[in-house]
């Protein structure tokens, strides 16, 4: 049975974020539909992963599993320009932040990392 999962990455710790990515990849490989939203302190990790050329991150970005990054948190954390340069779309449907409601409406189960 195929399910839909949203990985809602909040933590600014690289190891936690990478576990969100690994879980997303594993679930996709098992045939599930998976999206990743980058919110909160996790927004500050994009520049580092781009610089490191992290293969897992880049592959999930390339296949558009990474749905978007929070607009407001990118601004507040001072990483707006580098996040914009990454090409990942900004999400701002919840008072400038990336909400889960649009995904819940579409039947996604939300997993917070």
C-alpha cells in the first residue's frame, strides 16, 4: 500500500537533517510518495550542504522531493540569499512560514525532524 509522507525538517543539526533525507530516500525507494519541507533552524543548513556537494541532498533536490524552504526563517536566520541561490522554492503559506496544512489536505502523513 503506497502512502504519502511529508518530512518537515526543523532542527538545525546536520545529523538530524540528514536522517530526514535518508528516511525520505528509503521511503521513496519503497514506492511511497515523499516530500521534504525545510523550516526553522534547518533553513541554515542548505548553504553548507550545497558547499559540501552532499550527494543525498543534491539528489533529493534534483528530483524535487525537496518541496521548499521557509521564506520567513531564511530571512530571520540571514540565509535568504544562499537559499535563493540553491534554487529551492520558498514556501510562505503560513504567515510567511511553510505550513503543513496544504500537505495534510492532500493526505500526507507529517513526520517532524
